[in-house]
C-alpha cells in the first residue's frame, strides 16, 4: 500500500478520535454541530450530576501544590527543560509507551496561570463534551439505569442505510458487535420478514438502543470482565476489555495514589478505598460518513494532588475498539500543570504498513489532544464577563 493511500485511510480513521469539524482529505467529512442551546443544557445537566456526586463524596476541595508536585512530573518524564518551556506557555509532549500493534497513545501537558480549582471545575462541569464540536448529540445514562429504558438516540431518516446495514451485520470490522449480538439482529430481521425494509430504521433503532442498554448494564454490574468481545471475520475476536486493562496502568504515573486508581479501574464496580464520582453517558459522532455511538464511563477524583478525570470508552460502534484518557490538574509554581494521557485501540492500523499507519494516527491524535488542551486554556484565560447594572 502506498504512503498516500495509507495516509488517506488513516485520516479517515482518526476522525473518530475527534476533529474540529472542518472539511478534510482522505474521506473525512464535515461534522455537524449540535445547537448551542441543546448542548449547553445537556452540559449543565452533566455538570450538576457529576459535581453533586463529588460534593457528596470528598467535596470539590482544590488540589494544592505539595511535595509530590515534582514527583508527578518526574513520573510523567517531563524534564527540567520541558518544565521551563511549560511555564513559558508551550504545550509539551511526554512519552507514553504503546503496548500493542493496535494502540495509539500520546501524552501532552500545558501550564495555566490559574489555581488548580479552575481547571478542575472545567473538567468536572461537562466542558470537555460541551466544547467538542465533533459531538452531534449526547446524553447522560442514569445510574442505575432503569432496566426498561433504552440508551442512546434513534437513527434519523438520513441514516436509514446505516440502520438497514446494522440488521444485516456479520462478523468483521464494519460494526463492533459480539457474535450473540449479531445473531440477535439477524433473528430480528428474519422475524420481520417482508416488513423489514419498510420498518428497518425503527427496528434497528430499538434493537441498537437495547444493545447499548445491555452493554451498559453488563459493564456497570461486572466491569471489564463483562465486556463482550467484538466478532471479527474468520472466527477472530477483538477484546476491548484487554485493551482497557492495559490502559489502566497509565494511572501508575500519578504519584502517591496512582496505584489506588489503577486498582479501582481494574476492579470496578467493586468498592474501593479511593473516593470517586462516576457518571456514564452516550455520545454520538459522525465518523467516516456514518453515525457512531459510544458509551463512556467518566470517573472524577478530586481533593487530591493531582485531581483526575478519567474518560473510559468501554464501547464504541465502529472505527476503533476502546479508549481511555486520563487528565490531571495539580499545582505547580504559581499556577497549574494540566496533563493528558490518551490511549486508543483500533484494528484499522493492523496489517501491512502498521508502523506507518500508527505514526500518522499518533500525530493526528496528538493534534486533537492539543486542541482539547488549547480550549481548556483559552476558557480559563477569558476575562470575566461584565454584568450590566
């Protein structure tokens, strides 16, 4: 495969990890933007729920600079020279080891001239979602969710082809489905008979939302061990749980309580000594000209140094397998260092040209994480609004 062909395929792949919504080459498309009113309302709801949980557990006490501050930077392998560049306003990269041929991983850090409480508020108030223009829709999954409630949005009229394709799913990389889920969808289509064409979108919507509900309940009750693997062609499977177990080791770089967080991630939903606030939500994007739904477990640990937000994507409809982003904020000098370790797993970089595809993918993931941190810093840098008397 030539370099240009590989790059085009990779550009299409990495669009699933977040883009700024502009038209791009290589098959990427313009991403629709949710209306600001709906986005702000949903973000506010998420903020109320998550911040309320934090207050109920440990409170929103800001992280403060302690003797462990340099220990965190040491564990992230941020050199003294990089620390000087951080304070001067640069975004710096730190090494993150990829442990499989499927992985794309990057580490970035910025310095903001603000107390730790301000970036912590940004992280826990739903702004990572609200400011992400690649998200076309999202919603909070109640915890615990009603057993009868469906999860996620319906397919729209313009997504009829995707809905009908879902009902005809087979093992492979087009959809991330278990063998049992594929059989359930096939049985549903067979039972519908000749009416499947006319009612395909509605039928697929209900079936997929039930599937998301089942995926959520299985994870909520059994954690990583309950995540069903994706069926691939030739009898192969991809196990997102295995990828997330490996990603949990990124918590070890969080100094004193890193090991506690790693164990909490691995053993969820078992009770842990570490006090955490959890929220679940579904996210819809448009990736490779297709709707993509994912389920995300957000975990906040505040009142420590560093304060941490973990975003664990434990199910995604297509394009990649699983993902985890650990973002931390802790006091440094007269401000706060905000760092983000991102790790995603995808089958689309496997095969011929694996190293080249991963190199391109890693660069694009780094670019998207940089934009994320830029948005955070820009938000904290805005002057307060002037209220009319």
